[in-house]
């Protein structure tokens, strides 16, 4: 038996294993460049879905639903205060919509003929849409919101990151 050949075979297997280990580690490493505003919007969406389930499960009327969704919107505004994000919340049904706006950066927001471009304040108002949809405009981009008999919730989150505007809606 040639022990020298066995030694080289085992050494080659160890070297191949180490090289394969480096290849696997470098291929699995990734860099996520998603802006923080995307995470904020995802969190809002999850909380909004749970809140709408709560409203539906407890058969809340429109006044109670409005109060619960206003609290949700204002708690997100309070948690994001000072981060540079603009937050827009639109909720209600085909007969009445509430809009809550908070802008830390100047942006033009148009809804129901009302134009907002101020910063640092919470704007809130209720209006009665003419149809089963509402259109809001943010910096010239229109967002159409479908309305129904039940409570709907829609949010837009905008942020400036590395000189680029990121806008997420849903």
C-alpha cells in the first residue's frame, strides 16, 4: 500500500473543502440597500391589516373605526418624528374619507381640491368623495384609492435617501 498517495489524497480533499467553504460563504453574503422608508411602509401595512381585522371582528361603526385608525396614524407620526419621512394616511369608506398628513420635508400634496405643502404640522380633515374612488397627488404623481362599503386604509410614505426620493404606497 502506498501511504504517500493516501496522504496527498487526504490533503487535496481538505484543500478542496476549505476552498468550497469560502465560495459558499462569499455567495451567501449580501448587501441590502433598501431605504428605511420601505421598512416603515411594510410596518404600517402590517399594523393596518391587523387594525382593519380588529375593526371588522368587533363590528365597529364608522365613528369608532375612524378613531382607531386616527390613533394608528398619529402613533406612526409620533414614532417617525424627526426622521425626515413624510407620512400620508387616507382611510374611510365610499361616503366619508379622513386624510391625515405629516410632512417633514416640503412636498406638494393635493387631495379633494385642497393643497398642502407645509412642514412640521399634522393636517387632518374629512371629506365626502363623489365616487367609489379618491385620487391624491404627491409631487405630481397621482394615486387612485378604491373605496367600498367597508373601511379602507391607504398610506403613502415618502423619504429622501442619498439624494433620491423614495415613495412607497399601499
